């Protein structure tokens, strides 16, 4: 601090500094950071559990009746879906 200036200037600077410090947001506490990290970890673990569930049973595909549609849809499905009905 510059001591050659009047005392009132130094007091004003100190008051402005105090006001500036009070306006600053305090950082998060360690507890809140830990809780947030734990919540995120548990959410990710839950998603992993849901993604790796076994199928409820064997897949059952019923074949179409002969003559019920086109024969090449499985091979050329993009062209078939792009054609208007």
C-alpha cells in the first residue's frame, strides 16, 4: 500500500477490497463435491446394470406367409423403404 497518499484514500481502497472479497462466491465444500461425485458414480453404475441385462427369452421370429410380399426386402431394404407405396 502506498503510504504517501492520504489515509482516507487507503481506507477507501481497503473498503473496496473488502467489498470485492465479499462479492466473490465461495467454492463448493468437500462434502458437496464428494456427494456429487458419488451420485454420478451410482447413476453410471445403474445404467451399466440396465444395459447388460440378459434377454427375457429366446427370440421368436414368425416367417411370413408365402406370397405375402416381396422376396428381396431383406437384401435391398433401403430401396424398398424409399419407394412410394
